[in-house]
C-alpha cells in the first residue's frame, strides 16, 4: 500500500493547514465558518484512517515477534487510534462547546502528538544495532517499552473522563471531585517517566556492555 500511505500523508499535510478554525468554535465565529471548519476537520480522519488500516494490514499474516521495536509500534497504533477517535468529539461543534478548554483536549492532543515518541523510540531501537554495532538488553528494552505505554495510557486516559466532567485545563487548583483523576494521571506520568528513563539507560549501557550486533540482527527478509 505504498501509494495509499504516500497520498494519505500528502492529504494530511494539506488538510492540516485548513483546520485551525476548529480551535475557535466558541470564539464567536459564524455558524457557517464553524460548519466549514468542522467538515474539514472530519475529513482529515480519512487519510489518518487509511494509514492506520494500512499499518494493520501490513501486520496481517506477517511474521510478528514482540521485541522492543514491535511493542513500541503496536503501542503507537493503539494510542494514535484513541487520539484520532476522540478528535471526532472535538470536531463536532455541539460536543466541542462542552469539551473546549477541558482536560479532554489535553488528553486528545497528547494521544495524537506525543504518541510520536513511541514511533521514534521504536525506530531507534530497531536501527540501534546497525547505528552502533551493539545489541541492547532485549528483556530490559521490552520492559522499558511496556512500562512507558502503561504509564502513558494511565496519564491521559484518566484525563478523558475528567475533562468530560468539566475539569478545565490550565488551572492550578480544582474541585475535590477531580482529585482521584489527578492522582491517577500523576502516578501515570511517573510510571511513563520511569519507562522512558529505563529505555535511555538500556541504550546507553549497550554502548559499553552490549554484544556485537550481527549483520541481520532481526532476521529480516
């Protein structure tokens, strides 16, 4: 599906220049403008979905092994999928009025944008043996990936119900009913930070203690 991915990427880039008005549904802009920006925002879901289904179809009947790079890659598809689906609520003017400037927006944004961290780390761990000539500790690398994705999901999944219930973003204080969600999100951020730190340590240690990488470390075709 090379051409589908290529054209979907171009479509995402072009449409990305035209959706800025979805940040202004409650700013007083006209209903017509709001409707146009809502429609354009919905349309960007099409190339995004093309990519996700393409990635999943690429995995179909493949020889999949759950080493560190694959854990990161699958984690990204999961997180990016949630980010895309929750964007539909913010693209709809009626629901966006309620969700604007709440923690729902914070969670959605990070599920889409910060998810690229997992793509980066997956690619880095995949190519690390070829970049450095050294193999890293696979069990520790996989542990870092799993800890990161668990912490990341706990951090931001807890923010969706918090925002839905009305917790505004950019507030330093909040009502007692939001306390549990904030505690869960904070604990999740610590877990994610620990996972990312472990991943960095694993890579650095491989430079000093890693065994020499073979010519084809993953047995790739």
